[in-house]
C-alpha cells in the first residue's frame, strides 16, 4: 500500500 | 465525498452533540463512562495532528476542530464541572488493556513508519475499542438512560455508514484502506449487541435494561 499523502477522511 | 461518508460524519457529530446536551441539560453525567470519553479525546488528538501540517478542505478542518473541541468539553463536564455526578464506581474498565495492545499494533501494522502515520494508525485502532468502557459500564449498572442509548446509536451508526463509504470508494475510486476497514468492522461489530437491544427495546418505548 503506498502511503498516500495524509488521510482525507475524518 | 459521498452520501455515506457525509451522513456518517453528521451521525458522528449528532452523537457528540447529543452527549454534550444530555450532560448540560440534566447537569449530570450519570451513566457516562469518563474513560471512554478520555479514549475518544486521545483518538481525536492523535488523529488530527495533521491540522497543523496539511489543509484538505474547510469542511475537513472545521469538523476536526469541532470534534476535538467537543471531546475536551465533554471531559471538562465529566471530570470537573459535573464531577460530583460521575459514577466512578461503575467506570472500572482497565483501559491499559486497550492502550498497550493498540499501541503495540500501531507500530507493527501501519502504512508508513512515520510519527504522524503511526499516530493516525494508533487512533484508528484505539477508536475501534474506545467504546468498550462505556458498554462495560452499562453491563455493570444493568441499564442506560434513553438519551444515552441515542448517543450510542448514532456513534455506532457513524462507523457502520463509513463501511458503506469504503465500499463506495472502492467501487468508484478504487480507493481502500485495509487498516481503517478492518478496524471499522471490529468497531461496528462491537455495537451489534447494543443495536439489537436498541431496536428491540428503546425504539419500542421501553427502557434499555440488561438482564442483571
């Protein structure tokens, strides 16, 4: 899994 | 953003507001587990540190600020303002049995071994079990105020709606986050027993009382 830049969900 | 995630966030916000209103209106935090509220404050604090590093949207930032604000306001109510009504004798769940495994797991299973990402992972794992002290307290007292059951219903519903959000995002965006999904499943499964009691009792106008 690539560590996406930050998480967009609360 | 999709309808499941938006209704999930609103359900979560409703739960947080219901709890604050219950304590404020009745001027009592009887039946509320302060330990669960501490865990929720830790969840929000460790998850939303990215408030300081990245801006995603006004909605994202404002909801995070509201969640953190309400979480600490609730702690202030339970442990300071309405401390006299806090039922510590029944709020005895050993939270260290949650913090240690969750803390260890967040170091072992994460997407990226960076401080922010490990804290995010810790908050996801912790949130999935943070309600246990509250459910344990209800099983010890054998009952819960109806307003408290509404709080728990919306709190449980929010992550159930997130499960549909992740199905939606997988299908339409090819996005999925295994850590959030597995933890979200565990979290929702922990509410199943309560959901059954809520639907079969509270929605029929009865009081929620467990067989003592």
